[in-house]
C-alpha cells in the first residue's frame, strides 16, 4: 500500500491535541446521550426517549457496519498493536457486533498519534497512518448526520414545545451544533492529507470550511425543528419523501465506492441522509451545476418548512407565540444566504484544486492491452478504490 500511496505524514502539537480531544468529546457525547435518555424517562417523555434510543441504536449499527466492511478490506494491512492484537485473536467482528468498533479505531489512531508525536518509532508506513485517520473521520462524518443532526432537531423541538431550556439540554444542543460543523471541517482536513503538494496544510481553509457549513446547518436544522414543533406527525413523511429523492440523486451520480451493488446502495442511502442536511460531493467532475441544483432544492425546501411553521404558529399560544415569524424567518434566510456567499468564496479562493487522481502518484490504471510477458494489472478495489475515489471527489 505504501508503494501506491507514498503520502508523507507528520503530526503537530495542535493535531495531536485535536486527536486526543476527539476521543474525549466522543466519550463525553456518549455520556450526555445516556443522561438525556434518563432525563426523558424521569420527565415521562417516553416518545422523545424512544426516538432518542432509536437514533442512537440506528446510527451505531450503521457505523459498525461500515467500520467492519472497511476493516475487512484491509485486515492484512493492520499495523497498530491494538488492531493487530484484535485481529490475531479474531476479536474485530465481535467488537463490532457489540457496537465497540469505533473504540478500536480510536485506540489505533491514538496509538499512532502518540508514537509519532513523541517520535518513539517510525515503523508505521505513511499510507497506513493517513488511511486509518481518514476512515475514522469518515465514520465521524456519517455519525454527525445520522445521529447528531437528528438529535439536535429533537432537542430544539422539545424546547419549543415545553418552552423551557434545561442546562443539560442546552449543552447538548450547543455540543451537537459544534460537533456537526467541526466534524465536517476535520473531514476536510483529513482529505487534504491525500494531496502531495499540500504538505504544510494551513488551518485558514479549514476554518472557512467550518464557517460556511455552520452558517448553512443552523438554518436547516432550525427550520426542521420549527416545522416539527407544530406538525410533528409530518416530519417523518417529509424526511422519507425527500430522502428517497436524494438517494435517486446519489444513484444518478453513478457512485462506485463499495465492493458490491448491495453495499453501494447502503452507501447511497447514507449519503441521502447527509444530503438531507448538508452537501457532500460523491462524484468527480465539475461540482458547480450539482451544488447549484442542490442548494436551490434545499433552499426551497427550507423556505417551505418555514412557511408551514409560520402558517401554523399563529394557531398556538404559549411558547410558540414568543417567536415572531417575521423576525425568525428573515434571520434564518439571511444566515443561509451568508453561508452560500462564504461557500463561494471558499471554493474560489481556498479550495485545493489539484486532485489525488491527477497527481503523479496516482494508482496505476489497468493496461488496455495484455502482455504475454507479464500478467495484466488488477483493477483497484477495496480500500484503495474507496480512498482514491474520496480524494478525487474532494
């Protein structure tokens, strides 16, 4: 793998700190999730508790499936002691069955980061370091939109309906909003590692990437929460109808990231969930037309949700009456427009245009004509195909 992907890798003090903080916030988020479920039970909010548990279990199962599939692509390439031990004793599959696969990945990343930061070893191949970190960031990216974003909507909807803000609920909302945008920014950071010409990666593009994602996520989740607060029975119908349309949009991009058609549809369904909240490029080529079309569709959908909320809000008294639609809607629309402008500035001024597939170190393509002297090269598959596709799409 190192021969095909000779990516230089080093770790700074800040990156090492972010790696450790990532594990800390991952564990903190789990503790806060459990505490929130207990609060729902104590308050008698059994519907909210059931939805919360469903989101936690559904997202966890989804992540474990992808984690196991990606491990199964590269069991012979494991180099960290913790992963090698788990593989030698055939513990990787049971750990994923017990929903502990992400802990194994975090342990591997922490081991590598610690060794490289303190310069105690150079035995890790550079490609392995980058790929292990990129896989973890990708799984965190999936979790942000399959768990954190729906939880954020659930928390905001509950606050709107009850008209009170508890400390733990407020902390959960703030941490979820920051987690979604920061996860996207860290995924952006991990993808920059695939580009040979960007060895010294500035944090300025990552910060701007974080900003425009935050500015677009806030209006989206707020509109969904407002709609859900007045028409809770229709939010599921809205999600399913739009999600199916988005999955068809992913299918039209002819994605090819997984090893079988069934697994590819699982990937497309997951991207459909991400697209329900935020843009994520899954194909090569110019993204201008795709992003314009996506932002138009999602912008119209967000305005429609706000319109339904404005229509129904005047039928209620109490907590909803304290929100003036003529103030809330312009603010959210303004944030969305500013987010679009910052996004345009990012792609025009800061996005790293040289792609992985265009670099001189790209994986070799299969020859057109077979030679009698040597066997033909095999098509790229498994983790090499997935990671090269992700880098090219970025």
